[in-house]
C-alpha cells in the first residue's frame, strides 16, 4: 500500500519504519528541516544542547528490546549521572531509579539515523488531509514554493503529531479529531546556558523545587558530548503556560535569574538562549495505544497515548504507540 506518515518525530519514524519493513511504500512529511521532532539538539558555537527531551527510560519489554538493539548499534547509551533535587542551592540526592538513556552524540541523532532508511520529505508542512476516491490526498506547503501542492493519492495516512496539531489535521474524520481533542499537552520554555568557567555544582541533573525552573541538567555530562559547562533548564509547565506569549528576551532574563537562585551561583553565562515548546509533553493522555480506523485507513499515534504505561508524554509512549499502530495496520 501507499502510505503517508505526517511527522518525523520518534512516533512517525517508528511507524514508518515498521510499515516499510512490511513492504509498504511509505512517504514521511516533516515540516522542519530535519527529523527527530522533540528529541532535539540545538547546534551552537559551543556544541549541541539537548533542549527538548532530556533522556528516556524503558519500562515495557518491547521498548526494552528496542533500546537494547539501539545500544548494540551505538545509537544510544546510558547516562550515568548524579541526580538530585535542588532548592536554593541545597541539594538532596535523588533516590535510586530506573536506568536513563540518551541518544549519542545528541538526542537528535536517533531520529536522524532512523530517517536515513526512509523517504522523509523535510521542509514540507501538511496543511490538510482530504478524502479522495476511497483514499487520501495531502495539501502540502513548502517554504520554497509560493503555492500549496497536492500529494498522493495515498491508500492510508498516519498522523504522528502532538495532539493539538493532530486535531487540526484530522478534521476530515470528526470522531477521531474529537478523540484527539481530549488529550491535553503542556508547553515548556527551555533555557540554554554556556559558561566559560566551571560551576562545580556537584550534580548533573536536578529536579528543582520552588522555582520557575522545574529541571536543570549539565548537558555535557551525557556520553559523547563536547566537553564544556553547558546547562539546559526547563521551566515548569505552569510557569511556561502563564508566560507562553512573553517576549523571549524577558523569558531568558527571568529564567537566568531562576537558574542563579536555584544553584546559588552568580556566574554569568557566555551563551544564553531560550526555546519555546508550545506542545512539550502530554499531561492528560488518552487511555489507549493509538487511533486507527481500518475502513477509512487513517490513524494517529504519539506520546499523547498512555500506551499501557502510567503517565504519558514520554519517548517510550511515542515508540509504543507507533508500534501499536503499525500492528493494527497489519491486522
Ligand atoms: C522540553 C521537553 C522535555 C522533554 N523531556 C522528556 C524526557 O526527559 N523524557 C522523555 O521520555 N520525554 C521527554 N519529552 C517528550 C518527548 O520528547 C516526546 O514524548 C517524544 O519526542 C514525542 O515524539 P513524537 O514523535 O510523538 O512527537 P514529535 O517529536 O513532536 O514529532 C512530531 C513531528 O511532526 C512535525 N510536524 C508537526 N506538524 C506538522 C505538519 N503539519 N506537517 C508535517 N510535519 C509536522 C514536527 O516538526 C515534529 O518533527 C520532552 C519534550 C520536551 C519538549
């Protein structure tokens, strides 16, 4: 079958990879200039900063097997970090928990690797899905072309986007759009900081209490990163939602102040930037693995499905949801 997958994050790439392996002809449409989605790394003069997903855990056997295979291929590694909770410079060692993995040499490396095996059309934003003689046509816009193009027809379409973006594209299937509309995603402002001198904070990752920042991490402590004093901070969901439309320069100032007071350090960075994630993590997921209509041959997957785990908004959910959709397709 001829299948279109919309979105080249981990969910879209996983689903596309599994459908291709079953002999289908799959084309992936991605609005950004490269694959990986929220498993993202921003390249700067100091090196890369993982400003989206920080790490991932593997709880379900199917994902554990996949992570083991990625590790064997040298695509991911363990992040053996010192984790603490932090409040106004005071740290408490975090309890033991599951292993945490990262892609190497940056979080985006996994998506880029998976995309190499597939037909991924980057810089192509899908604006509409239209029913066409029992199949589907896509309206696609590209920055380089003034008018929208039509792609297809396809026998099936997979929507692998954050829930809010999926709702907009699923308008041709109102029942599915309304189901997707029940998932809720929270935003996140990310802070990227580079320092010339060592901060000597004594930890690599910290959950921050009573602060605008909910998390800070020493990015260069992850395996195969360029050495340096590179830190990433994530503002809390509540603070990010309240300040979503603020001027990025003001957000940067406020989050830098929060970083200084959380770490009780006043060292000034030589590099500072912020990034706004409008749809960062699913806070209210759907209690299922994916959406799939076998008659219309249209479906949706992503991290906004609980996918059998408690909680969502994680890389593991995105993977499990995509694998479940590929399986439903084959059934
Ligand atoms: C700040 C932040 C911190 C996080 N921390 C963690 C963490 O520590 N651990 C963890 O497990 N998870 C974390 N996550 C969540 C994790 O990144 C996601 O669960 C996972 O990457 C989702 O993958 P996905 O494929 O479902 O969606 P995405 O990665 O969002 O992929 C969707 C893709 O679709 C593209 N797209 C959107 N609209 C269109 C369109 N109209 N046409 C074409 N393409 C389109 C997007 O550009 C994107 O590439 C974090 C996320 C953020 C933002």
